[in-house]
């Protein structure tokens, strides 16, 4: 068990024992990653912030249901993904026009700040074309950097299914970004 995982379990146990400040520490430790997952799943900042809030409310209410079969972070990210799925289903039932987005800040991991700002909207737009199940796998593995087995635990699917969804999601992204012509095949795919 990593030190972060051990610290998470300790904080959770303190919270379950009545220490509300321990829950605040858990939120601070994981809120950035949960927000990253929700932003990429929901594709809308306000909806993502709602999903983050709902995720932590769910964890707050159901913390006693956490079982130490997997890391707390795995359980938390699974709650986040499921929350996003639920909210996306609700959105499909009542379509609305999103507000125009204000320019996002530059991706701090991008090399050139100006290039990162220019490229990001194109990637976000391409990510919208990826079906939601594939998007969840791509977000967890490629954008959040999680291992395939951890993504499988979060999504509650076999590793082979995660690999397949990541592959198919990457293919849709590549086609959307113009890196791969629709219908073309790579020699490794045969």
C-alpha cells in the first residue's frame, strides 16, 4: 500500500469516527484529479463542477460503504465516473444549448503556452466525438495517466475491455483530429 493510499484510509477512518476535518483533507488531496476526470467526461466546466460536487457528496454520505479491496482513490474515481454517466444520461433527456466557453487557461504541461491554448479547444472538440464509454477509458488512461488495471477497477470492466475502449477511443480522436482518415487501417490493426 502506498503512503497516499494509507493516508487516505487513515483520513477516511478518522472521518467515520466523527472528524469532519479529515474529510476536508481527503477532498483537498483528490479534488484536482476528480475535476480533471469530470471536465473531460462532461465537456462543460459548469457541469463538471456539479459532477465534482455530487461525487464528494456521494462519498460523504456513503463513506461507510468503502471496502479496502481497492485503493480509496480507485473507489473515489469510480464514483466520479458513475456520477458523470448519470449526469450525461440526464442531459440527454433534456437538451439545452451550452453557454459559450471563455478561453481556458493554457495547459501547464504543454511546451509552448500559446500553442497549448490554440490546440486545446481542438482536442476538447475531438473528445466530444468519442462515445461516452470510450471517452471514460481514454480520459482515465491517456489523460489522467492511470494504469489499465486501475481504470478497469474504476469502470468495473475487464482489462481487455478497457484496452479495446481506449483503442477505439483513440481511433475516433485520431479521425476527428485529422491524424487518421476515416476508414483507413494501420498495418498493426490487421
